[in-house]
């Protein structure tokens, strides 16, 4: 088999992203190459969705690119062997993303989130809520509707503007977890379909854990690369979309990432290829 770096040379790409040697989920060494960039690129060229555009974006900006997709031998998590810089990712998202799709489904999304938050509120007595990566704020409004003092955190300024317009009774902060006041915590932290995007999983999980108050709960959702529907042919899974998705966890990988920071971590059954994890913080002594 041709080595990944040799294949990169054949198509003239010079990778400059930060190399990831250890599994970003469980921190284990010894991951194996599931397939190379050249193999993925060849398949992406046959698709009719965003994967073709993302392949071109990586060719234009090598800081976004990778040499191979790796699979952790310990937990099964799938991840790119290189992580782009924050600057490169910011430019990428600015070019390729907007919010019209979310606005078109606003009522449907809001109804779904209201049902989910109705159940979640029974897991904690406190009523301080934070949605990390809130987009246009549907879950934040659903939390307010269920009796929470609700805050949404979103990197995209345009999405924050839409959220403030549609749901003015909530607080929305443009930025990352670093933007929150030091020591500020919440009883329920909600993070849906975000962690697969971040280049430094360990740092992000530590920040999430720090935002959860003693006795509080984190709900985290993300795609599941270990699900029976996709695990045997991950390359063709339409959720494998680098550089948008950098780490595709398994249920075991998600538990391993969260366990050092929480008293108990539970992953829920899911008929679809997605991880739903509940992480419970210990009470203050």
C-alpha cells in the first residue's frame, strides 16, 4: 500500500496542519490508517454534495487538509491525522456556511427542542442553561420555555444576530467558551453536533466540564462512527466531511473523553448513527 505522504506528493499537496498522533477521544496511541486522503478525494469526486467542495477547499488551503483518516484501535474513534488552525477553520466556515436552512425549519426545530428540554429539566434542580454552539437559538428558547434562565453561545456573529432578533428574551453571546466570565457555571449544559468540528478535543471537553455546575448535567450529541449502519464503510458515510468534521466518535470514545471530568457518563441507545451522552457532575463537597 502506498504511504499517505507519498500519495500526497503525487497530487501536489503540502500539509501544514497540526499532526494528531494520539486518539483525540481516549488519548490512546497506535491508531491505524482507515484510508488516505487520496482515496477519500477520489471518492469525494464522485459525490454530488459538499464533499467535492470541501476537497477543493483543502487543495486551495493546505492548512485545512489531512494525510489520512485514522481509526483508534482502543475505542474505534475515527479522526483526521491533522487538525487545521483556528484561523483556517474560521475562514472555511465563513465561506461555506450560513443559516437559511435553519430558519426554514425554525418552527419544527423549536417544537423538537421544547420536547427534549422538558425531559432534561428533571435531571437537575438548577435552572441555569447554556447551549454551546446554539446557532440561531432554538434550544435556548426551548429552555426558557421550560423555565430556565437561558444563554446561548455561538461563534457565528450572523447566527447570533438572528437569534437575538427571534428570541430576544434570552441572552446570546458571540464567541467560544473562552468568552464566558471566569467561574461562570450552568446547571444544564447542552452541546449538540459541535464537538466533531473542534480541532482540540481535549481542551474543548475541559472547558465544557468547567462550565457545568456541581451537581449539574451535560448533554452532548455527535455522530457515531461505530454505529452498525456505518462502521464498516466510514469513507462513504456522508457525515465524514473533512475539514468540517475532524473527529467522529464512537460511544466508547465519547465515554472515554468525558469520564475524567464527570462523576458518571451514560450513552443512550440510538437507532441512528449518533451518540447521545449524558454526563453528571459530582456535587460540591
